[in-house]
């Protein structure tokens, strides 16, 4: 019994468009440029912090904003 040999199918074009690939490369470069230490206390920067703050300083900043929004100005 003879076995039929499969034809080699050429690989299709790129799976990801070049625009998306370039955008991903640029975002990796900006991630590497972020400071690794908190600008306030010097601790390790939180992964989701765009301000360069550690998780404690970031949380304190968010809490301070929240408190300032809740205070109503006393106008007489």
C-alpha cells in the first residue's frame, strides 16, 4: 500500500498586522522607561501606577482625592 505524501502548504501572511506589532513594541519601551522606585518614599513602584508611586503612596493619594471631593466648601 502506498502512502500519499502531503503537499507542503506555504505559511500564510503574518498573523498580527505590522501596526499592532509596532504599537506593542512601543508600549514595551515605555514600560521599561518607568522609574522602578516610588517618587515619594523610594519603595518599588506599583505595576498599575502611571505616576511612579508605590501602592501605599498611590492609595494615600486616591484617599486624599476622595476626601477632598466629599468636603463641601463653607460659604456664608
